[in-house]
C-alpha cells in the first residue's frame, strides 16, 4: 500500500478513536476511554513511523 494512503488511514483511525474516546468518557466508561487513548497513541506512533520512513 502506498504511503500516502496508509497515512490517510492512520489519520482516519485516530479521528475515529478520538470520537469513541470522547463518547466513552462522557458516558463515564473510564476503562474504555483509556483503551481508546492507548490505541490512539499506537496509531500516532505508526503514523510517525510511516511519515518519517525514507526508503
């Protein structure tokens, strides 16, 4: 998969997780909110790895 499309998928994933995190937090589901936060951090790390890859 080309890098531009992969980066777009990571951004969409981060945005969807941000929405889910907000919904879980406002519903009082702290464990789910923390889980979505961890997934967002992972996706951001993967995005950074793809964006800075020079090969």
